[in-house]
C-alpha cells in the first residue's frame, strides 16, 4: 500500500447508505435523505440526443479537453448566466467534477504544500490533497461567518508554506453562499500571497434567492470547478468541467491526456443537450421545486426541535444541529435509520469542527416522502425521550 493511500478516509455516509440498502432488501421502507443526488430523472431532450448519437455509432475518443462544441456551449453558458466573455480554450471537460479536481490538484499540489479548507466541508478535497502529497489544513467555520472563510481567517491561517485554498459556494453540507464582497476579498488576498484559489461551483444554478457570484467575475487567475451532476441532474453521466487561467492551458491539456484521455463521448453529447434552452427551462422549474422542499423541511425540523443555524441559500442540504437530542450525531443517525427508517448523514463526514452536533438532511426526496420522514422522526424522538426518562 502506498503511503498516501493510508491517509485516504472513506465516506461515512456510505456506511449509512449500505445499511439502508440492506434494510430495504430485508423489506424495510427507508426514506433517503442522506445522499446528495437529485431525484429528478435526466431531462428528456438529453436522452433523445444520446439515443441519436448511439444509433449513429458515435462512440470514440474526443480531444482530451472535450468536444469543441461542448466547450463553446459552456462558454456561452457563462456569457448568458454571468455576462462573462470566457474563452473556450480555458474550459476542460472532465469525467465528473472529481476528474476536474484530479486535474487541478495534479497541476497545483506538491509534497509539503499546505492547502486551506473550510470545516465543515466536502471530504474528498482533503483526501485528494493527501494523495498528491499535500497537507489539508481544515479551518473551523461556523454560523457566525455563514460557514465560509473570511479574510480575517485567511490572515490568521495563511502561513509561509500555504500554497492555496478551496472554497465551495453554495456549500456542501450547509447550502450557504459566500457574499460577493467576501469572495472578492479572498481572491485578492490569495493573489497577493502568490497562492492558488479553487472555487467549487458545482451547485451553481441551485440557488433560492440571488445567483451565486462566480469567482471568474473578479479575476482570470482562478481555477473553477463545475459539474452537470447537481443543477443539471446528471450524476451518473459523470461529466464536469474545469476553467483554468490562460497560463495553465497547456499544462491542463497534458494532464488530461494522461489522467483520463477524454470524458466519455455519450456523456459529453448529453451535456451538450442539457445546455439547450428547452432543458434549462425544465431545470429552473426543478430549482423552484427544491426551494419549496427546502422551506418544508427546514420548518419541519425546527418544529421538531432541531436548530438550523444557517438557512440553506443553495444546493439541497440542511445542516441541522441536533444537540438538543444527542451528544453523538453519528450514533444518533444510526439509531434513526434502524428504528425510524430515515437515512441521514452524520456531521463526521464533513470535518472535525463539532461534527457530533450536526446532521445533514438532503431534500432530494418529494415533499410527501419528507413529510413521512418528519412524522417518523417525531415518533422516534418521543420514544427516545421516554426511554431516557425511565
């Protein structure tokens, strides 16, 4: 086993998911609020487009950076959504956002590099940084900063061996969005220190008030990751993209050739169809449905006694505090699954900053199913209180 592999941690949510699937095989009805996967099907125009391509036998390698027409379509997407004139040459289509992170970390992270991450945050960042020999430094962030970095936190934690930072907005697990002013401050600070900045924007499009700003609005010297998995609802198609500065285009091309040759052609054709106006109208309607689900779930959780310290502004997660019920959210989540048939992600999947206090609920189930989950939780909590009182 290679030394970096010893530092790769599993997704704890997979333990919950695997047990939930096992219970389902035994005949138990489980409501899934643990996985960050939209429950809507792939839009019909996408399916039609891919069927046409398959019928024409269009299964082959593409340029390593992706289909030229898809890169051009993504550039148009930036023009329409953000009013940015982005060169398609800076866009690299990858096998999911995970492929984009591999591409970027492979270019940016070397042995001993210290990379700043927010805690709580997406667990894969730290694992991939360690894989490339870097050190992932988790900086505690909480409700007082909307679960995001501030410039003061950068000043406090950016040391001589800090190489860069990663910020996700909207965030997983909290769904919070960094303000335009704070994002601009962070980008300026990292540039002054000669560090890189990776903006994880895979939940862009899933916002419930104002649009998230893209880091590309403030500087071209930034690395951006996005994906067709979340807003576009195409998780299993495994197609994402990275935007790199002009000076990194040649490096990214060589890295992509060696890492994955190219993203699958059918998936790239699917992504091209997903960017059509017909699909976008359907996807925006789905976003409105997620907003209704968010409001329903947040209200229901608060009524049950959970605290929601930061209202989700995007993505499809509620990061709820469960301190009123337990001192160990992981053990609590397991008992809820076994006794109530509701699958929830414990806070320990997202870092070390008070994970025992939090549970992540994903509102990727219908309102009737979430209503049933809340009813089951109410019954479970009543029984749990009664058992503790005896």
